[in-house]
C-alpha cells in the first residue's frame, strides 16, 4: 500500500478557510470546495 502525500497549505489559505467557517457560516466541506480542495 502506498501512503498518500499530505498537502501543505499556506497560512493565507488556512486563515481564509477558517474565516469562511467562523464568520460566513460555511461547513468545512463547503469551505474546502470554495478554496479549491476536495473534502473527503
């Protein structure tokens, strides 16, 4: 079995994702989609 490589995100990416969830009321999955990530 191969291990999947973890993605590293910039501080800006993380701040924006947190803002979407805490201030805008998006779910984690919605924030990930908006930021261009696939939530699994």
